[in-house]
C-alpha cells in the first residue's frame, strides 16, 4: 500500500516558550533540530512526507520533506493543510507530531500493521502511571485510562472523511472515531515522549543517543 506521512510542526510552543524566536520543534537536539528526528522516522516508514510548519517557515529548505505547507490556527487545521498536499492515490496516511522526536520504529511498525489488518485507525498508547484526580472532584481509577501518542496511522479514506467536516479534536483518531471509523489501540513506548518543557528536551537528548 502507498503510505504517506504528515509531520505536524506548526505549533507555537506556548507551554515550552519561544527560544531565540523559534518554537520548540526548531530547537537543537543531538546535533540536529527536534523536527529532523521526526522527519527521519517518517521518511523511513513512508514513501512521501508532508511537513506542516508555521507560515513564516514555509519557504525554508527542508530536504527530508516531499512537501512543506503552512499550518493553521489549530492542530486540526494544520493536519487538513497537510492532507491537501498528500496525493489522492495514497492508501495509508500516518500523522506524527514533530515534538515527539525520539526514534521508536517498532511503534511505527505496529500502527501500520494494524491498519494493514483492517483498522480505520491505529493509535499507540501507554499505561497511565500517575494518580489521576478530577479537578474539584475525586480520584479516578487510572486503569481505565491510557495515554495516547503519535504516530497514528489511518486508512487515507477514513482520515479524509473525518476531516471533511472541518471538526476539531485533540488528535486525529478522535475525529475518525466520531465519524464512525474503527480505531484500535496498539502498544506505544514510554520513550516516545512529547517535548513540552525544557526537562523533556534534556531527556530526549539522552534517549536519542
């Protein structure tokens, strides 16, 4: 099957904070930028890669990307911008956050295998280890929850249909599920961290080694 990937790197990094005028996905990590690690993983598992960036960076040369497009005001808008650049003949589309740079090839393999086996979408997840408490409420059973990661793989038709409504979601699998698609959960990796703070960047530096 023809597989393409969308690497979402259009975020403003408001929780992390801008450094030298650049959001976190452009910060150095192991001699490269954060987003270069994510792009390298995508190119290893897909025949083409669309990189979604802030509008000011759309003209920058990105040799690992097949296409570079400007993102929108929300994550869902940015994914839709990436979708528009994916060829219609693509059968499978993987969406990955640039802010998850640590290489986890087995996770990519698992989500792709699940879609090849018939799922509309496959998401990696890891158990929740912290105690969870509702704000202003009671402690909840953490065994009822998992923490969802990217890369998330989709049948291209299912992903396009889910985004046709221009809906908003915290991830793409939730939109596919809302549109009636079958979403399966596969094992993620605790090393597959998302960089949201300076501490995460230091940890990713160690993990990428």
